[in-house]
């Protein structure tokens, strides 16, 4: 748990929110290697952001990737490519498609993202060839951010890769849209370990709060303005010949 003084500060910000956010939806992909109900350090960091959003009426859906059957690949439905089951098409339609905000959360292993996180990035990419009602790419109008935990180096490296992926597929990435806890260099405590170093680290908490509010501000701006202006970025004006290409960027 966060120190009481920090929690009171966060709750004061919530009480003084400059707008209404209860029409927004957020989907969080937690790339922990731990299946439910095992405690996830990554989920504990996500909980700061989730608390702010849900207190404002935002619907937050959290997907713990390892609890689902989600094959790797860059096609929307991997059952069409040799796999017996694929839960991601339903997750995409019911949670990602209607979301205004999307958070990728990952632990660090050997200095890099977890394999479930990389799988989710691949599968999100698989849908990047779809278009919205304005014939922009499907993720236009969605706001992205990342949260990272670990007890080894790699926070900025992972954030750079993950934020690049989100903006590349079409998400809007606000200022300071990453936060992480990695502790001191070398092996050490994880975010929720008894020392409570993670939950008492004001730098990590501050950046998570900034991330959350900046995502909310940009989601509000985009929603109220009808999304990213549909001028100069319409796929129908660029009819590429090879529609069967396996890379989503070349399909439409």
C-alpha cells in the first residue's frame, strides 16, 4: 500500500478533477508470468493508475495475458493459421476496440519485456491493418502508456520499445507516459517485497500518477474532438496493390 500521505495527495487530485471521464474505457494488458490468483508486482503498480481511473468513473478492464490462450503471430485470428484456440480476437473486439486508453504493463526479465508482453504487442499489431469509420488505422484516437516493474535494469529500454510500438500502430502517446520500478542496480527487492521500497518510492508513484492524468487528458481531448483529424491520413487514398501481404502495414 502507498503511504497515507501520498494516497491523500492522489485522492485530492481526483476530487479536484478538471473534467468528466466517466464515458472513457481503458484496457490494461499485464504481462506478468504469474497466473491468477498469484500476486503480481506489476499489477500492484498498475493499481495506482487503476485507482485514479476507476475513482473518476472510467471503466478499466485488466487482461492478465497468461490466464488466456493467446498464440504468437501477426494475424488477427491464429486459429486460421494452425492453432486450435485463440482468445485474442474476442479480447480485441470486446475490450481493445471500444477502449479509449490502453496500458501495456510488464515485468522485466534479463533486461527486457516479458514474453507475454511481446506476444500482446504482436497481436495488437495484427489488427493495425484494420480501419475505423473514417478509414484511418484502427488505433487512431486511442491513447497509450506503459508501466514496468522489475528488480534489474531495463526500465527505459523497455519503455522505449513499448511506446514506439504503441505510437507506430496508431496510438497517441502523451508526455511522460511511462513509469517503472526497478530498484537499485543488480538483484534486489521487487515492487511489493517486505521492505516496501517500491510502494514507498515517490519517483515511481509520481510518474505513474503523471502518466495516468496525461493519458486521461489526451483521451478527453481526442474523444471530444472526434479523434485524430481525418485529413492526410486516410487509407482509402492509398490503395496498395499487395493486399495479401502478411505484414499488416501492407494489407490495406
